[in-house]
């Protein structure tokens, strides 16, 4: 992401997030009650992750103890990646560190692939699993 995208949430950012949420939302719809509870969970995790980014940014400014990047990534992996996506843009935090962005986008891609595969009844997961064992 370019430095000019940091510090604000634009219409393009919101549209990008909406596109990234299409597959996960479609995947959640497959499960009874999945969309409601999955959405609640994702909103809560995204809120927690956004707040963690805010706290870490505040600590960075104060030159105080910071949250390890691995903990931020764990929150993203546990479903908070949409909140992280917004926090990176709004708070201008972790948006220009390439090594951090690589891991973040791998997490987002993993969500996309898992959602896609679930829509195909886990076809690709079963293929990989059968070749491993």
C-alpha cells in the first residue's frame, strides 16, 4: 500500500474491504446461523484488533513498551483482519512496513482461500489432505 493511502479511509478502501468480505460472507451463509454469529464474531474481533492497533500506535508515539507484531497478527488470524485493514489506513499504523504487510496479506489471502474452498465443499482441502496422508 502506498504511503498516500495511510491516514484516511477512502471510498476505494471501503469498496476494497467490501470486495474482500464477499467470499467470507458467502461461506458463512452456508451454515445455520453462521452469518449472524459469524458476523457478530468478526465485528467484535475487528473492534478488538482496531483498538489494539490504536493502543500500539499510542505506545509507539510515547516510545513505550509495544505489542509484539505476532500478537497483532494472531488477532488478524482470529478474524480481526477487517479491523486491521481499517486501522492501518485510519491510524497510519503498520501500513508502510513491508514485512508486516506481507504477513497481513497472507492472512487475508488465507481467509479468501478458505472461504472459496468451503463454497466448493472443501474440495481443495481434501485433495491436499489426501496427498499428505
